[in-house]
C-alpha cells in the first residue's frame, strides 16, 4: 500500500479561456504530461473533505492562519467500489509551505477506519507511522465526519529539467454537501465558470524564468482560492439567503 510525502509551495492562478490557450503551448515546450494524463488527456480527482459539526477546520482555514490542516479522502475513479484503492490524506500548511502525508487503502477500509479507528493491516513501519498521525488527528477532532464533496478534471505536468516543478490545470470543479461518499458519482454545483481553469504551481524552490516571463506577458495574476473554502462560502451564502426568504414569507403571511 502506497504512501507519499510532499513539501512545497503552492501558488494559484485563475485563467480565462484565452490565457489558458495561450499558455498551454509554452507549457508543452518546457514540461511533460503527468503519468496520470494518459495520451495527454485529463483525469478525474474525487474528494471527500472531513470536518467538525460546526465546520471548524474550514472556518479556521478561511481566516488564513499561520498553521492550518485538513483531512480528505481521495479517489481517481468515480464512482469508487468498496475494494477500489483510495488515499487518506492529511494536508498541512505552515507559513506558506504545504506538506502532505497520505496512505492508500480500500474505500471500505477507509470508511470503516474513520468510523471505528480500526486500522487496515500494514507491514511497513512507515505506513504504520502515518496511520498513527491519522489517529492523532482524528482523536483531536473526535466529532469529525464527511462534510464536503469536491471533484474536478485535471491536466497535470512536470518540468523537463526539474521534475519537482509541477503544474496543474483544473476545470469543472464540482461541489455538493450531500451524498458524501466516493461510492456516489460526480454531480453537484460548479464553482468556477465553464471556460475557466484554476492553475496551480507546485514548487519546492524558485519559479523557472520561462514561467515568470509567461505569467507576465499573459497578465496572469496570483489569486487566493480554495475549492473547499469557496464551496463552504457558497453554502453559507445560500443558507442565509434561504433563511431570509423564509423570514419574509412569515412577515408577509
């Protein structure tokens, strides 16, 4: 069962259709498609985010603290079967540096672990160590449960000269706060426009000169954007709007 560890800076940009189409040939000149992009095609990413009943983790994240963390379950297939391989991930951001620890298990094992804290069987010490980290997280946030579904289509690239330099383009970002299982399909509301791309640069060091030049020439500017955060803010907005509508009905009844 696989485990991965990441430590890097992540910088986000929202691209128009014109900016995306102008940047893509430059990206292909300096970068190769990710292994998941079979024949250069996009692939799907499907996530369940966990939070407390009062949405403490996402509310804290939106305040942009020096330290924040989140727990999510990720699949590259939709809908996932009980025996499908998924990844349970703890992602932390400390002073702008992102670290991610994740461990693979089946969907059935993951959902059972969240509910019962019973570990899947692992032989490697490193797998057991990550599961201990998961235990600490879940014991601290003992009322945690599935709160948000997020999926999207991704095109990913890595640098030809520096394979640690990664670039992703996400579209069709879909969210819902019901049917919170990866065993369900990908459906819900869209949180960016159909012709937009959320670009994310993932890099451990300095930005390559060619990318800096392309961003400047195409007027591509950095944005602060969280998929889960945007979905949660939309949920709060819609809840407030619905409550006010009900109040008006009562007043004018």
